[in-house]
């Protein structure tokens, strides 16, 4: 780090203070104005840091410490110097009256009153005087105390691994960490100056359990712990699976590879096979009679089953017979019911269709050119589940109808079934006056739906001589913009269906 | 919120309990370790002799950089203490120093009971009474002590 701003005052102060009291961090080499005067500056000296313009982060981290507590420990989590000091005598003089703990980076007023550097800085921010003698005082007038530093350096302290955290029973929000003597902790003592060097190597320092458990492990016992940790992984001798040592007992009562005795027949087998053994083999297992479904309630040991079968053959046969006849009866009942349901459904559909009137409009554009053809046909439409179309012969279907229009309603030829009864009329609509339409009424027809090749039954109903061709003119109103408008009005009266036996499987019903 | 209690407060509390000063007791509240219930015995030879005065003391987040807040809960006839129990004492205000402690504050208050200072009053009517008729004021103070501060 480069030291940029240094007042002459500070140069003198720092030059005079070497070697400094190193408590918190490593020494920092400073390349300054007079390197020969102070080649080493202690980074742990917070005032020095704060006044010399080191990086902003280091300043903030110090403020963080201050906000937490005025007294600082060697590390934030560990015990403080006060917790670790061996000799209580003479130490009172070296306690800061502000934080009441052993001085950290001691500073003194003109009259020699001592404070931690951070504590007095915080106080001077509020009031520029010595808190004890009230002599006017500011930051630049603070002086180091070589005597105090020397005394503190020579302070006899315990290793920080001499203490352990006391488990607090208080609620977490005001839990203070209490440090108590660790009966198995490090017993070494040394001067404060030597503490860091020792603690960085101390074998009593806590370490992590390599098995991820919450074991209390020390640096020096890490290797022993590898073979002692109850959470270490071992291989089961039987199933070869890896398990944690602590769960071995649990595993032993579950491991499928361990040989056990069947508690009924005492046969030896692996635990994993027991279930199958009891289900399939064990002669002592109670099993239900094979005719339980037919009503035999017997539950006997497997080894006694053959005898039961022999003894009860007659009764089993009777049961089977009874069972079968019951089933047959039930099936026929079920069948009747389902047939009846179907009949009901068909009837309700018939009723829904009967007496419903349908109007089908067929509008033919360009009649004047279409009428030159001998036959014209409408698109198909669906009615009563069947396909229909209309057909018109503009000049009669046969010679006896020449000069007339023939108009028919046809059933599409690929429809199957029994019979459909229709009532229908065919109309040529008048565009000008709807009341004067040409109507051929009163067709009643049963369209046979069964193909009877021997009977050449027509599938079209209508009128050969529907109307003379010359009736259809614009003047009469039957054409408009050369458009002929034909309407079929159809009422379905009755439908009769025939159904075949469906191809369903009832094998296995018995 | 109460973050870890600063070690200074813990130390002070321990010392107040383990080495109490004569005529003064201060115990922290169970649910807030910054709030103390204080009792001060009226000093011998003062008009408050025989009385036990209850006070409350609170350490703010800034303590020890800011003084504790102290107030009498027991009514007292004193020129430097008003009817709300507020105390006129310089170290509780502009003369505070972080080198002072709970114990030194309470000793100062005890001292104030021994030596009322009507020239720097908080309760003006009491101070006037004290200056014009000290004997009468002392009689009233004794009467108040009997009335409010006897256990």
C-alpha cells in the first residue's frame, strides 16, 4: 500500500514507535517519504490507518468493529484479550476507561490518561477534551505510550484455544458469548507478542470433521478422527452398501442380505427373501383356500392344504356349481337391463325426431343455362341419420313428361337400415309473392332401406309433372336474377332400425 | 433488535451487582438489559433521610458516548428535580464524559440529594422556596419524603 498523506507529526510519531505492537494483522510495508525511518508500519494501528488515507474498505471495516463494540478482540469471533490474560494484577492501569477492556493501540492525552485509539477517537468526535481530566484535546494531540505498549506486549496470556464458548441458554437476541475454560484446551501461556505466531500453529485449534458432521475436532486430532468418527462411512459386510457407522444398528435390522430364520418354520434365508418365502413356500404360513372366492372360508397352513382339498372336494364342487349358476343368473339380468336401456334410448330418440319439420332450400343460379341440361342434382344433406339429395329434370325425366319439370327427393344409395317414414312436400318458391309458390304436397313415403336386388324399387319420391316448364319465368315471379328457388319441407314420421349382433367378447366372464 | 450488549455494559452491570455502593442499588430489567431499576436511599443529614427513592435509568445505543437517561420515579421536593422526576445535573447533559459510569452518575445524584443547588434550578418554585425560606423548604422536603418515599 502506498502512503500518500503524512504530516510531519505522524512521521515522528511512527518513527519513534517501531517496533510496533502487532495485534491484529501482518505488518505492512510502507513506501513513504523517509523509508529508512519507518520501514514497518503496523496496520492494526487503527488511528494510523484512518488518518493516512488507506483504502476506503479498510476504513469501513474498522468502523464496523467500532459499531459493534468498543473493545476489540484478536478476531471478531474469538475471546478478547481480557478473557485470555493470565495475571490480573497491574492490569487495571492498562484498561481503557471507555470500553473497560485492556488497551488496544494505546493513546494518551497531555496528562497521560490512556485510552484505546478507537475509543478516544470516537469520544473526540463528540467532545474535544480528555474524558478523564477534561484537558482540551484533539486527534493530532494524541500521543502514543511506549510504556503502555511495552507492558501490553509483555502481558502473559493464554492461547485462545484455552477457552471454549459456553452454550448460552438465553434467547438468541441477547445472547452474549461467554468464554469458559476448555478442560481439554491448550495449556500454553506466552507473552501477547507471541500469541499470533503460536495460535496460527496451535494443534488445539478447531477443525472440520471430514465427514461433514458436527464433531468437535482439533487440528492435531484430525487424522485420528478419520478412524474414530461415528459418522464415518463403512461398508456393510452383507450387502456391501456404504453406510454411516452411526446408522449401522438401524441398518442391521433392515439389511436384505443378512441371514435370518423364518419365525414360523425356522428355515434359514436372507432377509430379502422372507416375504417371497412366506407368500409362496413357508409350510407354516396360514393361507386361504383356493375356493375362497366361491365361499370356502377355510384358512389352513400351507402344508395342510392338500388334505383340505381332498376332504372338501365334494363341498368345493357344490360351491363352484352354485357360484356359477348365480353368476349366470346375474349376467342374464345384467344383459336384460342393458338391452332395455338401449331400447329406451332408441325410443326416446325416435320421439325426438318424429314430427319434426325440416326445410331444405336449394337455390339454383343461372337457371336459363342450367335448364338446358337433362338432369340436375342438389348437394347431399343429412336427416334422421341418413343422407338425402334432390334431383330435378328440367324437361321431364321420361318422354311422357316432356314439357314439364320433374322434381324428386332421393335417398342416397349407400344408406342401410330398415325403413324410414316421411311426410314431405316439394315447392318452387315465388320470389315476388311467397304465397303463390308451386307446391306438390302430401307425399307420404316409406323409404325402404334394405337392398332388395330382386325388386327394382326406386329410391326417389316426387312428381314427374311437377309444373309445366313455361311456368318458370321472371314475369311469373318464379325466377329472379335467373335464380330458381326450390324448397323441400320434410317431416320424419317414423324410423325403424335393424341392428346386428355386436362383435363383443365375453370370454372369461365365468 | 438489541444486538450483542457491549462488554462495557456487561462489566458495569456485573460490578454494580457484585460491589454495590452504600445506599445505591441498580438492577437491570429482565427483558431489556439496558434498562435499570434504581433505588437511592436519602443521605443521612439531608431532608431526604429515611426515604428510598426509585429511579429509572436507560442506556441508549450511543452509550457510553452519550449519557444515560435518568429520571426519579418517586416524587421528591428538590430544587434540581422537577415534578416529572427530571434531574438538573451537568454530567447528565453537557458535562457527560465516556469515562463516567452508571455508578458515578448515581453517586452524583446521591450527592445532589445531600447538597441541593437552588442557584441552578429546574423546579423554579421549589428553588424560590429554598432561597427565601430554607428551613420551610426543608420541612416540606421532609414531609414529602415521609409521604412518598417511605417503604
